[in-house]
């Protein structure tokens, strides 16, 4: 079944595929890989292959049986636009999405080029939010321009883990920006000024800002349990969602 999510900006996760491969620095300490290895060790169905890319056809119909309107994060444990996932399977995923217009689907990818290629000449369903991961200037920032080419009702950025000051960013056509630091024992620190820069640019350019977490490193530069570091920026929790939709 799909499962209730602990991710602060969604309600449920739906994983019609599991597993992935690393393509940029943001993947170095992938939480999904760590979790997949743990789930395999526990004998959890669907993770027999650990973090090897796997198509989970039996999960395709999960959202169809849920009548309550739900916000789904698609493939929290994978990347729907991974180069080894056939177009035919992606089409099956979108067939389910189109059959469930009462749900909202958040799809996040690091494969921005394939995302844009897939939707070239075809519309994005109105209940789909499309996003790209942005961890740094070299690998992450260029994905923003590619995302902007896709005519989605909501375009969003997941700037997590934020690994450096990403400088000035063009947020035209971007509706929502999520920012967060890295978790785990090997987490890389995130600096307050990097977050502040993004927040200020969101405010100036009209993008909604959501601060997800500090992660393993607090705003004071001290490493500790991420729960102790919390989610506050300037003493406030930022839970803004895209202004173009009502949640």
C-alpha cells in the first residue's frame, strides 16, 4: 500500500518504482538508499533488490482505491524519470494519475532533461506538481531552467540537501521552493546565510517558501540529532505552499 509520509510537505508516498543510481553530489548520502537497505534486511516486500532499480507493477493501482483527496509524493524511494524506466511504464503511472483527479501528485526528479523530453508536445495533468532537486550551482541550478520549459500547474524546487550558496536564481515560473539541510551521520553542514539568500529571493520574486529542516547541523553550526535542530528559521516555521493552489 501507499503509506503516510513523515515528509513535512506531503501527505502520502506512492512508490511505483524503487531504487535509483547516483548522478550528482546531492545523491552522495541518499536517505532512500539507506532506507532501502534497511527494509531489505527486514524482509519488507518490494525491497528484495535493495536499492536496485525495480518496477513495482503491483503498486500501480494503489491510489485508485483511495477516495479521500490526498497529496501524494510519487517515488520518494526512486526517480520516476530515471533513464532505465521505460516510457511505457511512466505512461502507466500517468494513466493512474489521470484517473484520480481528486488526488494531487508531487513528482520530483534530478533527471530534468528527461522530464522535459517526456512532456514535449503533451500536456501535464492538472493534478500534477513537477519539481527538480537543486543541491548546488553546478549540477542543481541548471535544472531550474529545464523545469521552466514544462507547462505544469505547479513547478517546484527541492533545495535539499543545500550544499552551498547557490547565488542568484531566476524563480520566474517557479511557484514553490523547499529548502532543507542534510540528515544522517555523514551529513554536510548547511549555513544560515545560504538559506536566508533563498528565502529573500523567494519573497522578492513571489515564490512560496517552505523550510523543511536544518538536518544534522543546527543553525549554530553544531551537529546533533536533527529533531533537536528543528525547523525554525529566524525563530519561525515556514510552511508556505504554492499560492496558485488551495490546500
